[in-house]
């Protein structure tokens, strides 16, 4: 709202107030961008470029899940929620899949941001309905926000930390006031809020997970649940948002079935047998050698690589620095030297991967070379708190000749361990307190065991024991939430516009929150300062500089042993599916696919009791 409009409203009579209410609505925008740049699509757009607006409706999409589930409440830090449960909920806005960070109105018809970015107002569509026919109102939005802040999973408290309050101004207007005015991402983050029905939750406990089918307003509803084994979603035929431009070409399947498998190897065999339709392949070995089957050769089962324009983020072996063993950065660096990526890539991955060198890999956000002038302005005030290497050296991952012999890396590792007070006694490595070193690597998937076994041998050469502990999914999640692990395979996904989620990854405030993604246990005032500076960046240039500076500091800390990445999505799908000619830049866009009208009737899935 402009200062002029505020003055008019303050001095006008009730008649003028009524006449200006429509003017206030007109001031709202159909879309939000991070720095006020024009959105790609105008207010009059009919559909996104990456959809087929005339895609046929019908058929069933069959997918696989891993492990199991015991909850239909994905918003709390209890239980394991069913895959794709978010399909039953609408959000205030819809994220465009071919723009770095732009939100278009979904439940909200228009969005209004204060000139000083101190608040955001959403104008709800009057036609928005829950599946029981009741209108979606501002009271539902406020209820959802308050419930997530009070009883929701920790990431919500991190995302919305700068929100002072949510207010229902009337049935269709909701306003969020901010604690400070320099968090430009916050209106967009709030736009992603899933809106829950206050009337349905009024006699239920929000903080308890169970398998009661919840009420939503989204394009699908839960049709059938077999506890831990399968879930089926059914398209809502009279979905209130069917005709919206942001939904045109989406949600084409009449139903979506997810069958759960306890082992990804079994799941892959089920795919090849035609038991489900779509598979995102994450194993280079499988992609290279596991699809030599008649269905692929005759074109019934397609293999396709789709270019991924997202920053790939960081996947790595994550140290839990809450453990005394890992608090010395020299120890962490030494353990990283003993991972032989080149041999692993050659022998296990058919050379398919590239080593990751950044927490923001595959983007302009990744640090490179020595810090530039923009970065130095950010880093210099923190110099006393930072490792000198941040300023005078370039982070490099170790490289081998892929022979499997890494003597130079082992020598350097042993030197670093000695500097940290470790030594070998009776062929066993002991720490600074004289205790034999034994590390537990917690896993939920069998796939990584073949990667860890060579690493285990390299550690054993220096007298370090690595115990590979594989547990079921529910136990893994519980141990992750309680921080009961030494090392895990962890991922820190990134977007082209990093923001508030960085608190969840690196900020001291998230370190002790059960269930946060601060797996490392970082509590570093310098990192906190960099995260806040990134969130408060007032331009793209400032965001890039802050992100590169943060990247540099994280890399210098050796908090993870970087793994690898690939710049494509590898998907396998049966020919009963079809997708648009144009793929979105930042997603596979599975919800824009459809079932061919002449697709054969799918065979009944086999039992998922694997």
C-alpha cells in the first residue's frame, strides 16, 4: 500500500473507505519475484510454457516408495509421512518451474507487499474450497500458520522466524507482519504455505501423527491406505482450481498409486516387470548396466536423461560434530583425504559422475578462486573468527590416479591426525584421549554399502575402524532426529535463490532442534552472520556475493566429505506415459505428464511385502 493511499484511508469517511477497498485489491500483484523484477508470465497468461494445456485426463500413475509410512500428517516431527501427501493441499501461491524464484497466485488471487517489505497481504480467491465444500478463508490461513509455529516440524519455525504475526483482516484477506523489513524472500516463502481446514482440525490434535485421512483443498484426495504398504490418491473431479492458469496442464492422472518396497534393488526389478510406471534412477551402475532387458530394447520402457538446471547442492558423508571425535577440523580433513573418489567413480560408477566442489555446485553461486572484492567486504569483518585459509587458499578436493593406491593422501591424513593428537598404538589408531577410534556410519539403503567398503579399507590402513550400520527407515529417521549418529550420507539441496532454508542447514538456532537439517551440528557465529546476510540481501549481486562467501567458509570447515553429482535427471518410464515437449528448467515436472489414451491396462501390482 502506498503512503498516499494510507493518508487517504486515514482521513476519509466510510464511503471513501468502501470505494478504496477495490483500489487496494487492484494494487495487489498476480505474482511475486524476489527483487521486484517482472515475472515471466503476465497477469493474463493462460498456462505455463512447459505444460501441454490439452493433455488428456485419465489413467493411473503407479510409483514406488521406499521403506514405509505410518502417518498422513507431513507437518510434524513424528512418524514417517506417506509420499506425495502434499498433493491433497493447496498453497497460497504456485512456484514456477521455469523461473529461479517466482510465485504466482493459487489460493491467493493477488498478493500485496508493503513498500518497505514489512508485511505481505494475500487476497484469497472467493471460489477456493476444501473437499467438503467449505470455503477456504483467511481464518484457515492464520490457523495453519499458528499450528505450524506451535506444533509443526522445526523447519517451519526456521522458515517463518521473521514473521511477527498473522492476521485475518476479513474472510478473504490475510496479512503477515514481519519482525524486520529486510527479508525479501519471506513473502515468497509464506506463499508456499499449505492451507489446512480450521474446522476439520478443531476437534483433533495437530501434533499427533496417524492414518486418519485428512481434509484438503488440493487437486487430489486420499482414496485408499494400506498402512506402510501403499497409498492411492484420487483426482478431485470438481476441484475448485481446475480452470486456473497455474493448474492448466497439471494433474492429469485420475489416480496416483504408490507401492512401497523395502529394498531399492527389488523395486528396480519390479519396474522392469511393469509393476509401476516411473523411476528416477540415482545409481550410475544401474543406469549403465541394469536396463539390458527386452522392454528397453523394443521401446516399451524408455530411458531418458533430462537436463537439470538447478544447483546440485552438496551430497556428502556428513560428520556429526556434536561428537568430540569430529570437533577438530584437522581430523575431518584427514578423514576426507581417505575417500578415493576417482577409483570409486571408475570402478563403481562407470565414470558417470563429477566430484562436487561446492555447496552450490552447478551455479553462479559456487565459490571459485580467491575471494573477490564483493566477498571480501562481507568476510573482512569476520576475519578474526574465520580460518585464514578462507582468505589465502582455494578449497580443493583430493585427487588420485584411480589406481586404488592413495599413499600420498594417507601420509597427509596421518600427519593431520598426529597434529590433532591422534597416534597409532598396536596397529590401532587412538584419539587424543588414548581411546581406540571406531566410527559408525548410519545407513538406510543398501546401495551405499559398496561405496563405503573401499573407504572402510582405506581407514583400516591407518588403524581406524569404520562400522557400517544399516537400519530400517523408521529407525534411521528416529536416530537422525535425535542426532544419534557419527556419520551419514546427507544432502543439502539448493535452489537458484537460496534464502531462509539456509538457517535450517547451518544456523546455530537450528543445531539443537530435533529434526532440523542441521545434521552437522554447526554453531558458528561467523556462519550465522553470513546466513543472515544472505537472507537479507537486497539484490541479486549481493545474494551471489553472500552465497559465495558462505560456501567458502563451509568448505574450509571440512564438515562433509564431498561426494559427486550429475547434471541430468535419469528417468525410466513405461510407454503408457507421455510428457510435454518442453521440460521445465528446474524440475522433471512429473505432474505435467499424462497417460496415453490408448495405453494398455496395467497389470495388478505384486505384493509389496518385500
